[in-house]
C-alpha cells in the first residue's frame, strides 16, 4: 500500500556540510495557515503532524548515511541514529529507510527523493 503522509509534492531542504553536520526540514504541500498567530491546540497538532525536522552529525558507509540526531521535532529521535540507504542519480538523492512512523507507531518503509537546488554545486 502506498501512502503519501506529506502529500504528493511536499517541500523541504536537506543539507550536508563538509564538517560532518546535517539538517533537514520537510513539510506537507497542503498545510493549513491558521488565521491567528497563536492557533488553538488542534491546529498546532495538525501543523506538527505535517512536518518533520532534525539535525546533527552524519557519517557515510557503503550505500548508507547515518544521521546522528542531536535535535529533533520529535524528541524521541533526539540522541538516536537514523540510518538511511541512499542512491544518487545525477542531481537526485533518494533516501530510504524502515522506521516506526511517529504518527501511528507502525513500521513503515519511507522513500524520500531530494532534488539539488538549482544553481548550487
């Protein structure tokens, strides 16, 4: 069964730096914009459930990158290693993993396809 928890066209950024640090943020393509700058609890929960973000160090092994999470939108991930298998084709990076989905606690296969930002090396 195919699922698209962040919609068909989510947006985000993934950065790896030469000093061994990484950061990622992603968001669903159909997020609501609450009318009030301090939305009620149910709207804050919807915003939380439609994004992800974390940062830390990273290391690379054959065919996989390991994100050593120092800080995360989901505190359960802080202090953990998130292993991602990777493939690079031209300007496309595909990361795949099997993890427990933080929204429903079911082991899920995730595939994220990242495109290099135009104009960057």
